[in-house]
């Protein structure tokens, strides 16, 4: 078994020692090894020297020179956007209600005329869809299915299971991998 | 202008950034005020020229502040801006062609006239005020020892021991694996120990 006490401190362990976090058994080596103590003391002195290096200041007016080149963009505030949207919806609604109240006869005529025309169109569409459906070759089979509750239940059950399975598969396929590395961009 | 009662100096970096994104010029200025000295100091020690360091520091802030919308608040603002500063410095050092001057002339000189023209003439050149300031600020033993390090080692050791950043944050800032950062710092410490050994004797 390798005698850990005899092995010199690694650079990582010197780091740990500087941070006051060296393992006890490795402290024992440090006490007994002049070479490692010399290295550790030199590293501590160096760290102290580096840590006391001064910060330099740029020339006066640095902030002004930077700001002269920076484009300060005003982002629209969320409350202002919400207020604008609300106004955009409410004002036309209010205008519409106001006009309707001010012109009840005109409104009634319009509704009757438009309503009647729309009703005729809707009825024609339903009749056309109905006759088209009856003419389909699969219609008798569908009718048979609807008339049998057991078969209908089976079809619905199978469809629900297939739908749920499809949702699970799609979610797995579309799931994005979680990024492992902090990524900042400039 | 800041809202009345809003003391930007006491707000966290993230909150000041939010104010800056809302278009408050005072918030931009606050970010410059907080980081101008650390950023300038890092770049100055990297490029060792005050004028160039000023230009590069300006470039760093302009890049950062003009792209403030792309900053992601879940990461530290200081990491982000130091990353930009380091990239700007390293790019500058790569672009800059450093002619090696020796007392005996450039190694690229081929004729006696060219050698004489490129030889460093001691004593016949007056230092400008800026050069005097540079010599005073960066002329110390430790500063000159730092200048001998490779740029990659230099930025790592400065971020670790001058800025006090943990290894993991340096790795994020410089887009390097953690092991590489540790190796660079250990090697930088080794080189600095050797360069300063005479001071301990």
C-alpha cells in the first residue's frame, strides 16, 4: 500500500492548503517535508502579493466616452403594452355599443336583413352537407357502428389510447436536451 | 434619469441590468462605474499599454452595454463582462505584431545597416509622460513577472488571484474545461515563483 504521507503535495493540494482545506493526513506530510513547506510558503507569499496588486483607473471621463458610444434603448414596459392592447380592444367595442344605442332602428334592420340571409345560407350548407354525407360509400358502415353501442365504445376507447400514446411519443421526440454548460453570449 | 428614490448604487448587478434594459441611462452609467477599474486593470495588465487598454476597455463596455438584451440574468454579470474583456484582450494580442528588439538588433535584420537601425538605442529616446506612468505602474517586479506569462496563463492568474474568482467561474468565463484552468494557474504560479525566487533569498 502506498504511503500517502511520503507523497509530495500535488498542485491541487497546494490550492487546498491555500484555501485552508487540506486533508489532515496531507497536513502531516506538509509538516514533515521541507520541500513541500517551501513550495507552500512560496505559493502563499505569491498569492498575497497578487492579491494586493492595485486596481488602475482609466483616464478621467471614461464613463462619458463609453456612454457616447452606447445606444440606450427604451424597452416598452409590460404595463404600457397591456394598457395599449386593452385600449385597442375596448375602444372599438365601446364605439360599437355607442353607435348601436344611438341608432337602434338601423341596427334592427341590419340584423334582420343580415340574420335572414345568414340563416338561409346556413340551412343550405347543412342540407348540402347532409346529402353529401348520405351519398358516401362508408355511410352505411358508420351508421351500423353508431347503432351498436358496444362497437362504438370499442372505437372510442381505441382512439383515446392511440391518441394518448401519440402524445407521449411526440413529447419524447420533441424534448430538448438540458444544456450542461453555462453559456453566455456577447 | 433614475426614478426618484431609486438608489442604483445599492442594487444588485441583475437589478441594475433590468433598469438598464428599461432604458435608464443612469443604470448604464452605474454598470460602467462598478466595473471600469477591474476591467481596465485586467486589460492593462494583459496588453501593458495604457492607451490601448483604454480603447479596449471602452470597446468592452460598448459591446456589453449595446448587447445588454442578450445578457442572461441567471449568470453573473461580472462573469459576462470579464469574458468580453478577456476576449477583447486576447484578440488584440493576437493581432498585434510584436517585433522582438534586442540590444543587438532585430533577428530579422540581414545587413549591418538594418541591424544598426533595429538595435535598441539606450539613452537616446525620451519617455513620454504616458510611458513614464506605465513604467511606474507596471514596472514593479511582480508586474514584470506577470508580463512574461503567456496570455492564457496571465488572464487565469489575474482572474484567480487579483479578482478573486473561483476556478469554476473562470472556466465559465473563458470557456475552458476546469482542469485546463487549474493547469494554467498552477503553471503560472510555478513560473512566477521562479521569476521572483531572487526576492526570497
